[in-house]
C-alpha cells in the first residue's frame, strides 16, 4: 500500500482545500493508498481528517497577506520553509512516507526540501495563477529539480505560464464538483423557507470570500436597478471576508444598510454551498481578478443553476456562453443585462441549468477527474 503525505498551505474552507479532502477520501476508498496529512493549523481540513480517520499533524507555516508580498514576508517565508521541512522530515520517517502530494504553492518549497533528504518524489498540485514574479520563478525552479516528479494545473489558464518550462511534468486536469453536489437530493423548499423566499421571489445568489477581487460590490451596483424594477427580486450574498481585508465586507454591508432595498438584500455569512445553491434561481460569479478555475460555477451547474460569470481567467473555460450560462465583460451594464434576461425567462433558466448539469457529468465528474490526478501523482511514485 502506497503511503502518501498530503500537505496543504491552508486548513480553512476554500476551493483548494475542498479538492484536497475529496482526493484524500477518493484515494482511501478507490486506490491502494494510505493517506496522511500535514497543514499549518486546525480547521476545516483537520476536522475532515478526523472524520475520515486520517492521521495528521501541524507545521508552523505562517499566513501571508493576499496579493503582493512584502520583502519581510518573503524573507520570513524562507525561514518558515526550512523549519517546516525539518518537521516534514520527522513525519516522513515516522509514517514511512512513499510520496508527497503538495497542494498549493506556499507548501512546495518545504515539501521539496523535506523530500530531498529521503530521496522521495513530490507531486505539485497548482490551483493558483502565477503569470510573473518571484512565485512563478520558484515554481519553475522546483519543476526542474529531480525531486519534483509531476504537477497538475487545474485549468489551461493556470498551465499557460508553465507550458514551456517542463511540459512532460506539468499536465492540465480540470477540477471537479465534490461528489455531494451530484448525489444530494434537491432541498429547494426547506432552503427557500430558510432564506424567507416566497414562490414569487427570484433569488440571485453570490457565494465566496468577500473581497475587492471577488466583485461583490461590483455586482451590487449592477443589481440595484434590477431591484428597483422588480419587487420580487432578492439578492443573497454568502461568505465573509475570511483572511482578506475585513473593511470590504463592512463597506458592502454599509451600502446595503443605507439603501432602500436592504430588506431584499441578505447576508448569510460563511456557509457551505449545499446549504445555499438549491435556494436560489440564478448564480452569479462576478470575479474581477483572473480566476484560476471557478469551482463555484461548477458547483452551481451541478445543482442545475444558470450561471452568469465575468470574463475572468478560467471561468471562460468552465462556463459555455449561451449554453450553460452567460460569460460577460467586467461591466455593470453587461452583467445586469444578462441577469435580467434570466429573470424574465424561467425556461432559459431551466435550459441552462440542465445543460450545465450535463457538462458537469461529462467534463467535471469527480470520479473521472480525481482518478486522472492521482494516476499522474502516483505514477512511478
């Protein structure tokens, strides 16, 4: 039985961490793999590990601010990496590890340093976009080492900057929808009641970390005129600022509180998608940054929702414009126009929803995509 050490740079709930948990569970159940886990802190991932009976430990990898990093953060990261590598070495020896699965770029360096001492191989799982800068240079350097045996990018957009570096090592395997989003029965009625939605209400939903890059304020400005025109329209935001600047969430809520539509704009805080998607009618992903994949859009399609997304990174790969939803420029007018089109046509909402569901089954099915990733990771491992 192959003993694989999964290492993540984060333990809180996020797309990359949900993917990691899926892979651990899949490896245990479907492959001859005994998983182990190391993360920087207790949280969503460690709770999952406990529920699955997976041994885990913690490493002192400090959090870093989102966006551009300061010189001090970069210097501290090198020190953190050396400390983490020593701890990784201890657990490689204790757990008799055969392969390291490094999930996320900040954990790559300590994983490679730790693995080298034992002549182990490392697989890199990349779900963030690095088109330039020191992070990209570091990943390129690690790809060229003998210790790194393989890597997987979650989209063509993420792969593009590395396509000429070491193409035989780095592959593209689009991520997937977690099995629960395909398997669970619709809970539309109880969830509609939970969010105090009437049969006449059309609910627009936006879920994710509240930040400038995720575009909640941009979406709110686009939706205000629609709320004025349609008295049955409701806007629901799910998520919180999390590790981002809390000021953005404060400002967003202040704008809502001072508006005449505050009774029809709701915040439900940090919530998992299964408690959200079935309650709404239209899912909007208004990202202003370049999305590496677009997991929320895939989850929405799995729950048969029409999706409106901005022309942002890999969202353009995920959503088929005019078939599973709409892909629009980062324009309030354009996103408002397409949301209005879906508000006015229930038939189109149903059509796009079904098309999206079929696309998930063909292109983002969890069993198919997870098997592809793990076959790459463990091959000659």
